[in-house]
């Protein structure tokens, strides 16, 4: 079955950096777009960044210029490099993909940015 496993979250001060990873299994990773979402306490889950199978990227305005999404098809892994972190970036971060019409999610990894 499809499994997505995130790692790399933690506690960081404002202005710091974190790198998240999401390892995928059970899918032909290289042909799938991958997405990072986040959900802050009391808020809806929101899309952060997308990377296509061909490597094209798209970012939401609130992370553009600070976050970088990338992928390593040889490792079946998608990454999210987060720089210049702000307290409002505090959330649980999830990776996601869609395969054969179904959406799959990882368990999430907590990112906390202290002010």
C-alpha cells in the first residue's frame, strides 16, 4: 500500500532553518506530483508547495522565496527546505500525493518556530 513518512520537524528560533523529508513507498514515485501541506492549531490544512513529476515547482505566496521543494526520484523522497522561518510557520507539515484518484497523506511532522 502507499506509505508516506515525514521526518525532520522540530523546534527552531525565528529566522532559522529546517529541512523536512518525506519518503514514499508503494507508488511509482517518479511519475507522481508531490505536495507539502501544513495545518496550524485551529486552522484548516493549507497547501504549501508542489513539485511535478518533471520537477516543476509551485509555491504559495506566504512561503515563496523562503521555502524550496525538491525531489530525489532515486530515493523516492521529496524534501522541503525551510529558511527564514517565522512563528506563523508553526504547524504540522504533511506530504501528500494522489494516485489512481485517491489522496494519500503522511502522519505529519511538527514544526515549531519560537519568537
